[in-house]
């Protein structure tokens, strides 16, 4: 069995963002030379997410609006966590959108269903944050 590890780094200009990272995962898969196995992709910070959905701008705006209704950023002092920081909403948004995804690798490719893409969700950006890619197989 082979294994491969890589980190991706992001610094978003906005506090919240959705980024399609499927091309970077496909690059990592090529570098790994693994043809059959699994890839795990996880956010390494507790205020960002990795999830699978469609890469469609209207849908991303809908996620944004829905998350903001569920857990509004302002007023920051509505959250007990926000003593000396202001990112409680980002912790909650990460919890809703998830930490990681696992995708099957078949014949050297990500074995996706229709329209599936791997997305990075940022909820407390404007600073350097990491995503882990771990691929195992042969
Ligand atoms: Zn915090």
C-alpha cells in the first residue's frame, strides 16, 4: 500500500468564502501515482470546512445566506465564546458544513457522482489556514 500526504494553504481576502479545490486534489492524486484507494481531505482549522457539493455561484450565495441566518456574525457579544475573540459564528458554521470528505479513487480518478466537487468553506478568513490531503491505496 502507498500513502501520500500534502497540505494546501489558503488566505482568503474576505472573512467568508467558498473555493473549489477539486483541481488541487486531482493534482495531488496524480503526484501520488495511486490508482485505487481513498483520498481524505480535511480542514485543519476549526473555523473552516471541507464539503462536497455543486460549484455554482448561486448555490454558494444560498449557503452563505442560510448560514448567516443560522448563526449570524453580528452582534458578536451574543456568543459566550466571544470573550477576546469574535469567531463563535465561524465555529458553528464549520460544525454545520463539516470537517472532511472521503472520496473513492478508481482507475486513478476521483470517483464522483454527477456535479460533485470538493469545496473549501472559509468562515473566519483573512489569515493563513491549511487543508490536509491524505491518499492511501495502490
Ligand atoms: Zn474561536
